[in-house]
């Protein structure tokens, strides 16, 4: 299993900056990945302006909160996918990331929502690899897009293979330094005994989720309306296809 480890070395951004970056880099919009609170998911997509036949989705009793089948634009599925990709980049501001994603908006992971930038503004975290591995070149392209968009971010990224046991070293496929809007490939293919990283304080994390409306969603809809002013007002109208 491959992992992406992000070490921000104590670097932080404001909560407002974090909320905006997460809005544009979260898997909820980039990949339409979400958790089990279907009411929350569908309403947020609707309020965000994603064009779909929400009544048909509801009537289908589907666990898929945003199915390309019900999206308005396009007659074929590929047309609908392209239409959504156009919306998410041109209207919502997503960067088109493949691997370097946050998972705070709605996340079914058993350990709770997570990401490389916390809602509190800490830069750092652990991202889990995909089933078929992570392409080094594509991850680097993700990093370049993030660095270019937010040049004030500063962190180190390691793409690693998890050790066979706790006593084994990590194999690092690649290490990058992100700073000043640039991405530098530092080193490739080496072993390291351990990799440390800072992320959101565990006590803050657990206390927040204990009091949250849903532990899969870091923010409520009302909180998101305040964090993303003007962004959740264009949805809600059914578009006739």
C-alpha cells in the first residue's frame, strides 16, 4: 500500500484560507466521493449549483448521491462527465487533482474525515493510496497545481510504500519540497527509518467530531454557508433536460 505523507513543519494558514483551499481540493467535488449522510450530500451539491435531476436521484433510492446518469448536461454518460468536469473547474474552482485531495466535507472513512490541510489551518497529514497505486508523475502534477494556486503554502511530500512490519524502514519512491509556488523533486528511491508529520491536534479533532451534527462531515451546512459566502446560493432549482 502506498501513502502520501505531508510534513508542514509547523506551517499554518488561517481558518478562512483553509476553508477556501479545502472547498477547491476536496474529493467531495473533485471526485464526487462522499460519506453516508445522503441528505447532507445531495443538498450541498444542490446548493453548490451542480445541475442534476435531484428528484429522480431521490426516487431511485440510490446510495450514490451524485450519479452521472441523472446529470442534466449531455445525452451520453461521457458527455455528462465532461459537463461536470467543466463545472467543477470553471465554476467551482477545482484544480482537477487526482491524488492530492482533502476529505473533510463528507467522508466515509472509518477513522473520520482527513486531509493534507486541516480545517484549523495545519499543513500536514497522511493520505491513503489507491488500489492500483499512485503514479509519481501525476502526483507531482497535482503538487504543481496546488503550489501555483497558493504560493504561500510550504510543505514536504513523501510518496512511500508502507513497511511490512513496525521494525522495517519505509521505502520512499519520491520526495518533493513545495515552497514559493514551486515544486522541487528532492530525492527518489531511498529508505528511511521513520517519517514524522504534524496535523490537527488529536484532542481538538475528537472534541470537534463529538459535537458535530455528523461525524463524517467536519462542517454543517449552516457553517459552510458562512465559510463560503456567495457560493451556496446558486443551486436548488431543477433544470429541465
